[in-house]
C-alpha cells in the first residue's frame, strides 16, 4: 500500500468510528432515562416518577383510543374513576395491556413491563383517592 492509500484507510476508519459512536449515542438516548424505575412491579399511583413516565407512555400509546381525559368513546371503554377499570386488580389490568383483549391491542412486545406498570399508575393517579384505595384493596 502506498503512503497515500494508508492515509486514506486511516481517515476512513476514523470516520466509520465517529459514525458508529454517534449512532450508539443516539440509541442510548432513546432509552428512558429512569434507571430508578427498574424492578417496578406494581402500578403505584403514589410514585410520582412512575406516574410521570406513565404520562409519556399513555400519550404515545393509549390516548388516541382512550382519550386525553380517559373518556373513551362509543367503542372504547373509559378508564376513569367512574368506569369499570377500578373494579379490576393491578394484575388483571396489567394482563389486559400486555396481552390485549377484544379490540384492545397487545402491548407486551412494544412496551417493557415497567412502561406498562407506569401507564397504569398514570391512569390510576387520575382516580379520586377513595376509588384508588378501594382498587388497592383488590391487590391484597
Ligand atoms: C386501538 C385502540 C386502543 C389502544 C391504542 C389502547 N386501547 Fe385499551 N382498550 C381498547 C378497547 C377496545 C378495550 C376494550 C377491550 C375489551 O373488549 O374488553 C380496551 C380496554 C382497556 C382496559 C380495560 C378497561 C376495563 O375497565 O375493562 C385497559 C386498562 C386499557 N384498555 C388500557 C390501555 C392502555 C394502558 C393502553 C396503552 C398502553 C391502551 N389501553 C391502548 C382499545 C385500545
């Protein structure tokens, strides 16, 4: 190899390296920046970090169907405090979101368990406290 070719090869390797690091960095940023939430296994509406992560999940994945105020529509159930949702335990709600049900799509492949718990914590945080407490009793 001539010196010129060696120089070109080095420049090419450096450029590929820079592109690779850029892509890897962008991928890292796409992950949720909430390591504190790893290991979450309940829809704790009192966990403000979980609720705020859930707000993001809900607005991206759920709101188009269930509505900004959890009101649903003619074909889609409401998820608010006066709906049937608080009559179900956390485990039942988790299973519905993970596996889908009827015309509700399954999210087990597109959302992490933590993101599913977070979306449920956000939904529950909008319920009146007495409804939250009654639903909490179903989890015991
Ligand atoms: C394509 C529209 C659609 C999307 C998107 C959607 N849902 Fe649903 N969801 C439904 C339908 C329809 C049902 C009723 C399913 C049935 O027939 O039992 C339902 C039911 C539910 C229920 C059970 C309510 C109850 O009281 O029985 C929960 C909880 C729920 N969805 C949460 C979510 C969450 C959380 C997301 C986002 C991660 C989401 N849904 C995204 C359409 C949707």
